[in-house]
C-alpha cells in the first residue's frame, strides 16, 4: 500500500464523515442546545420577573400596612377625641345639675327662713299682745310693769 493512497483514502473518509455529521448530526445537536439555552434564558427571565413582582408586591404590602397603621392611629385619635368630648359634656351636665340643685336648696332655705320669720313675727306679736293685756289688767305699777316686761323678754 501506498502511503499517499492511504492518506488520500483517510481524507475522503474524513470529509464524508464530516459531511454526514454536518448534515445530519450537527443541526439537531445545535437545535437541542439552542432550545435548552432558550429555556434557560426564559427561566432566568421568569425568575427575574418573579423577583420584580415579589419586590413590587412587598412594596405594596408595606404601603398597605403603613396605610392601615395610619388609619388605626387616626381612629384611635378620633375615639379619644370623642371620649374627651363625652367626658366634657358629662362634666358640664353634672356641673349644671349641681348648680340647679344648689340653687333649689338655696331657694328652699330662703323660703324656710321667710316662713320662720313669719312664724316668729306672729309669736312676737302674740306675746306683745299678751304682755300688753297683762299690763292693762293689772294696776299701773312701775315695779309690776318692769317684772312683766322682764318676763316678756325671757319668753322672746
């Protein structure tokens, strides 16, 4: 055998093999690699979109939480304000009622004082009439009159 013929035969076999691989094996292999590459790229893109969606959802949740906290603080403040207003109103009503009761008690006391004065005047007038009656029944005597007046003073 000749070295050149062997080398030439090997070159022909190599080119035929290369043509078969390039024509039938390489395209499906490249296609499979491209598909796998695109799947990996799609998966990475989906993961990135998921991260962005998670970050967005996290921000929205934080905003909603802050909003709920602010609303809660506002409601508590309003409730405290209403409670203070109710307490002030109750206090004002109690003070008005106390003033009314005091006024009524003062009026009652004034009426009782007036009645007591009227009763006292009636008794004094009655005693004065009794004293004058006793003086007029007895004889006119300064000593006797003095004793009667002293007795009248003691009765008053």
